[in-house]
C-alpha cells in the first residue's frame, strides 16, 4: 500500500536515484561508514573482552570498575558520547602530549583539536559505547560454558589461564558469534550518528547533497540502499562464521 501510494504521488524520481546510487561521493561515504563500523567493532571487542574478564575475575575491585563502565557507557546515548568526545574533550585538554615513560621519545605533541578529528571522535564514541554491550555479551558467553568442564580441566592440573585459553574462550567464542553479528549490524547503522560531528560518512554526504538540490527522498533512498548492502555484508559474514564455528 505504501509503495503504491508513493508511486501515485511520484515522491521519488527514479532517474535521480539511479544517478546518485553509484556516484563517487556516495561510494566514499559508504566506504567510510564501513571502515568506521568495522574498526569500532574490533576495538569494542577488545574492550569488551577485558571488561568481561574483569567482571568474572572474582576480584571485587575489578568487578566494580567493570560494572561501572558498563553502566555508564550503556546508559548514555551514543550521540551524546560522540558529541562529548568531539566538543568537550578539546576544551578540557588544550594539548595532547604522549611520551614513552623514562625516555625523551615523544609520540604525540599536538593541539587536541588536531588529534581529535571527527573520525577519531566517532571511533572513540562508538567503540567505547559498543564495548559495554560486547562486555555483557562476552560475559554471558563465558558463563554459558559448562562449569563441569572447568572443574575437569582443573582436576587434571590445568592452571586458570590454561582453562580460560583452551576450554572457556574457544567455546564462548562460538556462542558470541550470533549476538556479535547483530551488534556489528547495529554498529554499521549507528555510524550515521557521526554525521552530527561532521564525519563524512554515508548519511552526512547524502544530507549535504540533498541540501543543495532538494532531492530529499531520492538521496535518503540512496543512503538506505547502501545501509542495506552493508547489513547484507555483515549478515553474510555472520552466517559464514556460524557455519564454520557451530556452537555444538
């Protein structure tokens, strides 16, 4: 019914849609969104693993710190976090100075505005927020591994590190794949939030284009098409991983 109503109302010019579908600017935006989303997932997975291990370590201090991290970053909107990293951080710290301890080697010494670019701010905001979700996914996957297997491994003399590396992590990794794939899809779509801080991802570029030619529906349809393509890519990767590493 909606499609029929749209056709009758002629809300979209198909020729304009097709002309922008493979334009260089739009393809650059789709590429930037894919790169940002993929890097954010990688960083978030590393953060999530560390936080999840802290949460299940049995150490009350580490568990409290990890729980606080998850509560804070999962409880605040991603958009607010992106805006904070891009706007507030350069105000709080005028200059970034990083050096190797006990040496004269300087890694970074530059104004914060030169270091915290829209890409860096978007990556930090998305990765830290997603890290909280990945921490809970990984923690649940670790706890899902049968405790009897851990007890059996300890009984034959394996250390806690060996149990974690050879028994828990391989099985938890298989459990993580479906939920992790869903988070990757969500993260690819969440890259559109980076348009608020000026990062040239897909939505920002299509918005800039229709702001000048007023072809709003056509350009939004182009953006939606490429988000669907990225989602299809993520789904294909998830399906391949699930077939390669089945849970049982």
